[in-house]
């Protein structure tokens, strides 16, 4: 049972945020301004959740989707 006062939507957003930050770190990303990077990752997580609001994760592989989304963001938004 989940005793934390988070909604399912909160948990999904936090999972996306953690995955994005992890993947960016795995790629060695650091802009030089960690506060800015964190703010960007929060925006990206919200965008990912909005884009995938109706995604059926039984039909779409979540890890493939979040990896592609993050790689695209790292390439486009930060370089």
C-alpha cells in the first residue's frame, strides 16, 4: 500500500522526472548550471506526461519512449 500523500499523476510525473534526470546523467549531460538543468528536466517531465496522457503503456514500451524523448530533448533544447 502507498502511504505517501501522492496521487497517481504525481507518481507518474516524479517517475518521468527521475528517468529523465538519470538518462541525462548517463549521457554525461551538464550545462554548467545545475539549477537550470533541474528546471528544464521538470518542464520536460511535464511535457512527457502531457504528450503521453492517453498512452496505453501495455501497448507502448515506457522505457523506449522516455529514452527517445530525453535523447531528443538533449539534442534539440540544450545544444
